[in-house]
C-alpha cells in the first residue's frame, strides 16, 4: 500500500523529470506555460466574487498539454490556481477594484 505522501513525492519526482525533458527539447517550463496565455497576463473582471470562475479554457488546454508531456497532479483547477498564483491570470473583482482605487486615491495605501 502506498501512502498519499509517497504519491506526492513520486509526482514531484515525475514532474521534475518532465521539466528536464522539456529543457532537453529547448523549452523552459515558464515558456511552455506562458504559451497558453499568448505571452500576456489574462485579466478577468468578474462582477462579484461569486461569479469568479475556478477554471477557464486556458488551464484546460494547459492541463492536457502537461499530461501529454508526462506531468502529473496538473488538473485544470490546479492549473488555474497556479496561473493565478504565478501571475499568468489576474482575477480582479469589480467591487474589490473600486476599493483599491479609492484607497490609492487617498494616498493611504501606496502599496496597493
């Protein structure tokens, strides 16, 4: 019986090997991933947080391509979260954007 932790380690090793295989083909992982956004940050503007999507067509295609390239643990929702975390996708709720704009206008929160 294999424990879940062991599966995660195996997946990490498998993904590292797949990354090296991409490099051997002359591609860096970042180049491979950015191709799914056309090299541009995708900005989504849901009206409310409830309307925010957990996936879009881009991570669906990315997930399939990564699986084909022998990566594992790269489902569509996981890839969308990765795209958000790494800056490939920016989801800015309209209500949140109004708050950010107001805070910047006051000069109180220059870091926003």
